[in-house]
């Protein structure tokens, strides 16, 4: 018998090679380098765009000069940070000063203005949370040392005012003493139709922002009130001798021509707005760690965090609340810059409620475009709550589910 099984296995016909297969393989290997080269070119293009400055394409009009200028920087969202973590009490806190650890946090919000590359400019086009900045937009006309001194002075002032307002609201009795005469800005004498200054007061030739006025006509100044006393009896056009301390330059002697006040022609002024440098004396040691953060925009956040720590109940209702706005000694809340960027930072950190100054230009009637940009930056998921003063802020928090403020005195009375 013939064994056909093995024969069948050994002689199983093999499939023929399809016509053209070898040519296809050769052809495929010939073009395999194309996507690799395209990918390499794309990678090199991205790397180059990350190195090329945005000024090759980024421009913006300078409102002061009405000229289109390069815009090498952009104001962008930075962070939303807990204020409660920065409230510090001294080790010698009296036993009769209770503290109440809050469950929710108040967050203050910051922005930054980094230099832009072609890549970052391209990626950020049309983003409502990104604003292009010219050199003047970012730095103004001040020197670097003047800007830094001003920002730190503003933050110190914000912390001091927050402490005074918070402790007063909590039922304590802080005190205020007068401070140095520090120039915040030289006043504008004539405003143009475009809202920009056409002419500053003559003092602009002699004093700069962040200068500290030490003496006037040989009289040592301890406060703005001392300076006002020196100017009594002076007339517009008179000159006074000032001794000033300027950041990075030291002590200087300057001569300033006086002018009439735009609000009261019978009053003679130098023509500058001073920082509020009054010093707050607290009944016990408490401070706010501001680190290297500059500017006054965290004033309201500082105030609310301090009140929450020093009074019973939860002002936040146990949730996280973002807050921005300056605070004055009378409790009024002032506007800040970069609100759309801050709204976006709040969104990114998962906080849903944002207390903002009611006086913000973005919230004013007729500013629909700015308001829309603000909403877009928060993607409609951040609830914007405008407040004009501390009283309104506390009422807003209560409406959101927080506890009402109970001052320490009210606790003792019960």
C-alpha cells in the first residue's frame, strides 16, 4: 500500500509569490524616509519657534504715544494661593485671644508677565486670558528699582491696612501712627481727550515715584501733615528745597516749584500722591507673610482671612473662595489690574467663586466687550461677585452659605 499521507505533506504546493510584491517592498522602503523627515522638520520648527522672540510678529498700540510698538511680553494667569497659610501669629499670643482654625480657604490671585516667544504667541492667540504688553505696558516709565520699591511698599501697606481693618472688625482696637512721606506718583495737571496725561505738575522735574521726602525747607518730616505745615503760606510759583531719598541713588537735594491744587485753587501743593505709610500698632503680634509678592491687590483677601481666623464660625461656609481687591482703612475695596487673567487662574485652581471689586472697569456699564472677555477667561464656570467694601464682602459670603461675622466683643457680651 502506498503511504500517501507523508507524500501529501511533503508535496503540498506553495503559494506563488504575487506579481509585483518585490517591487512594492522596494518602493515602500524608498519612501519610508518621507514621514521621518517631515517629523524632523516639524520638530525643528517647533524648537526654533520656542527660541525666536515674539516681537517678529507681536505688536500693540501704545495708548500714550498712539504708536504701534513691539509687544515682547504678555500678561498671563499665574497662581491662586491660600492666604490662610500666610497668616502668622506670634508665640506670645495672649491666652484671651482665641483662634478659630477655618475649614475653607481664602485664595489671593496673581498674574505674571513673562517674555513671549513666537511659539507662545502662536499658542496664545485669541486666548481671553492673555494680553500682549509693550515695554511701557509692563515697566511704565519707572526704573527697575523704583518699580520694585513701589510694589513692595504697596504690599506692605496692603498687609498693614488688612491687619487694621480685620482686627477692628473682629472686635479688637488696633492703633494707627503716622509714617514717612513716600511718593506714589506725580499728579497729572492736564488730561488729554484720550484720557492720557498731557502735562504733569512741575514737581515731575524733581521727584520720582518711590522717592521718600525727608526734609522740606530744612524741616524734618515725619508725616504728610508735617509737609502740609511747611507749605502753609506758600503760593503757586514759589519754590521749596527738599531733601529726598531715592532708591539706588541715595540722598539728594532738589528744588520744586509749587502749584495750585486742581481741586482748590487757594491751596498750594507740590503735586504728588503719597503712599499711605501709616503704621498699624496691634494689640498682639500678627503678620502676613507676603514673601516677594508685590502690589496691593491681596488686601481684601488678607482682611477676610484674618477675620476668619480670629472669629468663630466659617466665613467661607467651609469652601474655598478666591478674592482680589485693595482694602482701605475705611473698609472700601479698590480696583486691581489683570482681572481676566486672575479669573482664569481661579478657574485653573478649581475655585468656583471669585470676589472682585465692584469698581472694576470690566464691570461698568458700556464695557460689554471687557465683561465678555472676563466671562470667557473663566469659561463661565467662575462666579464673579462684585463687592464695594468689607461689609458687602461679608454679606456676599453669608449669601453663599458662610456664617455671619461675630466679633469677639459680642461673644463676651453673651
